[in-house]
C-alpha cells in the first residue's frame, strides 16, 4: 500500500508531459502577420510559438497582438497585416522550460502563461507544456490519492 502511494506521487518530468514539436502549430519569425493570423484562425489557438528557420525558439505571437496592429483611427486596417512581420510584434519575453525540469517548474510558469515552450541547450524548440496537461495530472493525482486514503480508512 505504501509503495503504491509513493508511485502515485512521483513528480513527472517535463519530457513526459510536453506536446512534441511536430504536433504544435507554429509560425516563422519572418512571416507577415497576415500569414500568422491565418495559422491562428485555422488552428483555433489564441497564441502559438514563433521559430526561426533553424527551429530555434524566438517568442510567442497571439491573435490579440496581431489585431492590435490593425486598429486605425476610424476602422480596422487589415491590409497592414501584409506589411508587418511577426518578429516586429511577437512577445520575446516569455519563460521556457527544459525537458529535464519537473511538473512543479512547469506549474509555476503556467500560472501566468497558458502554455510554456520547451527548448534544448541550443535554444531549439522541443515542444510545449500546457495548463490542460498540468490540470489533468493534478486531477489524476487527486483522485488516486483520495482512493488510497479511502482504502486505508476502511
Ligand atoms: O484545437 C483544440 N483542440 C483541443 N483539444 N483543445 C483546444 C483546442 N483549441 C483550444 N482548446 C482548449 C484547450 O483546453 O482551449 C484552451 C485554451 O486554448 P488557447 O491556448 O487559448 O488557444 C486549451 O487549453 P490548453 O490545452 O491548456 O492550451 C493552452 C494554450 O496552449 C492554448 C494555445 O495557445 C496553446 N496550444 C495548445 N496546444 C497547442 C497550442 N499551440 C499550438 N499547437 C498546439 N497543438
């Protein structure tokens, strides 16, 4: 019983929790904003990672940041989106994780960000960890711990 509880409470590594890069929608740093908006609308995500041609992580671009660029004095000026590049408006001040860090490191960063990018020591993009993944882990641990606690008290 005790050994089962220890197994249940093992803290997973980021490598076990992340969505791998090949399943993550992204845009390139030199893409115009109109292409980035297309990727965001088609994928259904509100923000995605920005990479350079060598797959090095550069920042995050969101629908909100793109739409802010279209605000003119009297109307939305959508034609501006072909003239502005992703690198000009992306957020490059976002935290990252490495595969070797733990779920607790991810949890701290996900308080202020809906997802956090995972990079290697060269800054290359490995994937993302999302709030959904961490919440699912906590839900699983909560239910398993509750199950063992109830077994012990009966
Ligand atoms: O297309 C979707 N499929 C599924 N299964 N869930 C989705 C999808 N779009 C949105 N959701 C749900 C998720 O629960 O809405 C939440 C908020 O989405 P967001 O932020 O505002 O687009 C999703 O929460 P989450 O899984 O914890 O993801 C947090 C954020 O991580 C998303 C998005 O910005 C990013 N993200 C998640 N999966 C991604 C991704 N970005 C690129 N590629 C992916 N595969």
